[in-house]
C-alpha cells in the first residue's frame, strides 16, 4: 500500500497540500477526484518522484511508473510499433519477445492492424489507446493517469475506457486515476478519494464493490455515491 503521511507541498506562491493523508490500495483503481487546480497533477508528480514532499513522507513509493496523460504524447516520427518498442527496449532484450508482447497489447486495444501507422494517421481515440497499451507494456507496478478521458465525447470515452479495462483485466497494476468528473470516478474507481480545494485534504472516501466491467452509470449504488459527492461539494 502506498501511503501519504502528513504530506505538505507548496509552490512559491501556493500551498497545495498541508498534512495530506491518503492510503492507495494495491492493484486497484484509486480515483483522485477534485476540482481544477486543487493539486491532482501535483499529487501524481510526487508519486512519480518528479517532485518531493517538503514535509511528511510517501511510504512504499514505486520506482517504475507508467503515465497516461490527456494527450497521448506519442513520438511523431516513428510508427505505432516503434513507439511501443521504444519503451520496451530498455527492459526486454529479446526482440521477438518484445514483438510478441506488443502485438498482444495492440490486440487488446483493437489496433492489431495499425502497428505500421504513424501517430499523425491515427484518430485521437486510436492514439490514446496506443498510449494506454504503452503504459501497460512498460513493466511498472504503478500507473498514473492524469485526466486521460478529458474532453472526449461519451462514445469515444466509453471505447477508450473499454480498452483500458481490457489491459487492466489482463494485468493488474496499482492505478491512480485523476479526474474532476464524478461519472468517471464511479465508472472506474474501486476507491474514490474526494479532494477539497487547496490546500487539498481528503473530504470523503468511497469504495465501490462492483466490478468495473459490470457497472452501469445508472446503477443505484453508483447514483448514491454521486449524490454524496454532489452534496459534499455543495455544502462547502
Ligand atoms: P490540478 O491538477 O488539480 O488541476 P495542479 O496540481 O496542476 O492542480 O496545481 C495545483 C496548484 O499549484 C494550482 O494552483 C497551480 O496553479 C499551482 N501550480 C502547479 N504547478 C505549478 C508550478 N510549476 N509552479 C507554480 N505553481 C504551480
Ligand atoms: Mg492537472
């Protein structure tokens, strides 16, 4: 379990966290739900080791981390296969083995015929599915997702979430999924940590027991949690 213990962090003019306490569940989808500017990306950057708490500590932080952002961030000059090989090369020496893993990840995100395409030839949804495949190909224990579905229409979001769940279903990682959208939070989170405005603290914590693949956005359990979330944000 990765634990934030009394973590404080400030930029020169902004106190983002003071005494944040949070326990992330292993091999589960931990959703960080909070308003824009509350410190969600800052929290992920502390998990990836790009920045460090100024006081307090993060226990059991992982060294190998995968990241998925709002934009796919593929290397434009090389093909999909080459983009995926780029991250795998450093950890798997055998070329045939790398190829096997890449092809199987592409199948899971339904892009088995797109390996030779260049990023510019992909639709936004296809590119984001490649970014997800890349995140799972890298042998990390921790996957950080920073608003990866932001700005997508409902149908596209559904298909990309489906691709994510296929990858995650085959190989669990500890996922920290950041969003400002309660629908996304209840669609994916096993745990939902609702953050306040900065300095951000945990306002509420929810657990969702139902399997992601069986959840419907109109489920009563999910509706109840969303109502709680709306109620808490309204009363602040
Ligand atoms: P979120 O991801 O929840 O929208 P961020 O973690 O990006 O929020 O930012 C939290 C706060 O810290 C915001 O007020 C933001 O303006 C500020 N901030 C973020 N990055 C920097 C930086 N590099 N320098 C100074 N202030 C920053
Ligand atoms: Mg952010």
